[in-house]
């Protein structure tokens, strides 16, 4: 039996913290040992050096995608101007099952997807190899419509849960954002999801215009939402402007249900403390944030407060591709030494697996070689 030795800039076993300057010894089928190159060369002198990689780790997951937008062209615009592009693309039939399945083929088979079409939901839940969560997106700004939307959502989710199968995708819920879901509907949805065990993702504080919407009830986003819905910010939120977006969710008792919060770029230190105290994980999509002029997610401060951080690619319309390794590479350039590669690796593996309710495969003696992947960046 020929043993092979591989080295890497970062080695992550799936446990604890990734290590710099790692190595692994493999047989044809099993992991024999992990450690430093020096340790393993001494312990297994017969092992043949077989290559160096940027990262040796389990397969990364992609915690946040919009697979049905995978045919949408990449557009760089401020968020309030980009949303009409999505609406136009949707009305022209671009968001469909074919697009979603194409997107799935372009990303990790472990994925969190925001779903807007019933056919897409049913296909993902019955997919043979995909794992993760398909989150049904709900929008409803008018509080008077909250009860009807809520009951329709409950009926759908209970129906779809029957399509789940062992090792496959699970059903989740995504109340879209606090500015497109009334406070009344947000509370109903989150209470239901918690009571019946549906995982949740909510887009939160993505663009500065959202913060303006909440704190002053003014700005481009407030005017746009009122234009298409007829609802002012106070009608949607259920209270006068003033609180930040995270404070709004705290007032609604939403944070106690520990939804995964997506983006959370336009937040302050007090918001981050609230998120940390509630135990909510967060997912950042750095390329999308840059394209939509959202700002930069404060990774170091979230990490300092012990918040679980995951990584997603968002859609091709804002993130360009659904390749999670390309997202990591962009984040390396964006953050430099402030967020080391090993932190990005942990987020893409343990952070994302936890968000999606998946068990992390371990790289340890006796585990199958299929548990690991070699990651390299262009």
C-alpha cells in the first residue's frame, strides 16, 4: 500500500480551529494522519510527497444563494437601482426551474437557497444529491394582509415537509427583509417556524438605504417601497421610525428565535452585541455587497463577539458566480490580514454547515478519503 503526503497553507480537520502549515497522509481509501509536514514526514518516511494545496478541508458549503437567478447577468448598481433589474428579469420569465437547476450545478452540493417558485421547491426537495435548506421566500408589506399570507405559507410548508428525505434538502422559511415583510407578518412567520422547527434566513441591513428606511422613514428605498405598495415605513414596521433594523427585530422578539441573518453590513456595535446575545448566526456575501454598494461586513467585530459567521455567494446577478472558492478568494483580498485564510475556511465549512443543519465530515485517522477536498485558488 502506497501512502501519499500532501501539504497545505491551511489544514482543517472539521474540528476546532484550522491550522496553518498543515499536512495529511492518505492511503488509497482512508485518512492515515494529519499534522504538520515535519511531524508526518518523520512518522511516515515511506509516504510519497504528492502535492501542495492552498487548503485541505472538507467540502465547503454555500450558505446563501438565489439559484433561480443563475441566468441573470451580473450588474453593478446600488441596491435600490438593482432591485428593479431583478423584478424585470423575473417578469420576463428568467426565474424558473431550469435556471435553478443550472445554478445548483455551478455551486456546492451543500447549499442554502432562497426559493420563490413552488416547482423549484419541490424539485430541490426531491433532488438526489443536494443537501442543505430550501428557504421559501415570503413578502407582504401590508399588515392587513398578514393573516392571509401567513396561513397560505403554513399550508405550503407543511405540505413540502412531506417531500423531505433522509440526506436531502430540508424546507426552510425566509421572511424576505424587515422592509418587505410587515412587523405583524414577521412575528407570525417566526413564531410558526420556531414552533415547528423550520430553519430561517432573513436579509438584514444589506444597504445603507435600508437603515435610512428604518431610522427616518425617508430615502430612495422608502420612496420605492411606498411607490409599489402604498405603505409608509411606519405602516410596515408597526412603529414610528427610529430603531435600527436589528433593534426592530429585537422589538418584534424575532432575534430570540435565532434566525440566520444575511448580509448585516449596515449595523453598529450595539446591533452586533444584540445579535451575539441572541445567538443568531450571520452569513456574508462580500462580492454582492461590493457590486450593490452596500459597504463592507465588519467581520473582525462579529468574530470578536463570538458570532457564528458563514459565507454565501448570493446570486449571479450581484455575485457574478456561485463558486464559493471565488467568494473566499475575493474575501482574502478584501480583508487582507484582518481576516486570515483559516477564518474564511472555518466559515465556509463549520459556519456554513451549522447554518444549514449539516454534520461536518472529519479529517481524522480512519475516515474515508472522500471526506476531504483540495482547495486551490486562481
